């Protein structure tokens, strides 16, 4: 009977350790999932920022190209004409 009590006590001790370890691992898992979510949100924000920066760079490059090729005033006129043409295209496509 004494050996059985020792065995049961040992099993109970191991079960308590496993339960504590399980709780600790669940907490760590939750923290890691939160960290992943934070990183994904940060990644999305940076992706949008990169896209915006690329668009800005394209616009600046286009403006500089027009300026070098046609001069400032002619470039503005060309860009205005292009915008008018794009607006007409959008209007035709939306009908």
C-alpha cells in the first residue's frame, strides 16, 4: 500500500508539472500569435507605404522627364492634356 501511495504521489506531481507547462506554453503561444499579428499589420502598412512611394517616384520621374523634354509650361499643358484624355477614357469605359 505504501508503494502505491508513492506511485500515485509521483504521478500527481508529474501531472501538476505537465499542467503548469501546458499553461506556460499556451501563454507563450498566445504571445507569439499576437506578435505575428503585429508583424503582419506592420508588413501591410509598409507595403502600402512602399506602393505610395513608388507612385510618388513615378510621378516625379514623369514630371522631370516632361520638364526636361518640353520645359515647365509645355509640360504642364501636356500633363493637363493627358489628364483630360484619361478622364475621357474613364467616361467612355464607365458607360
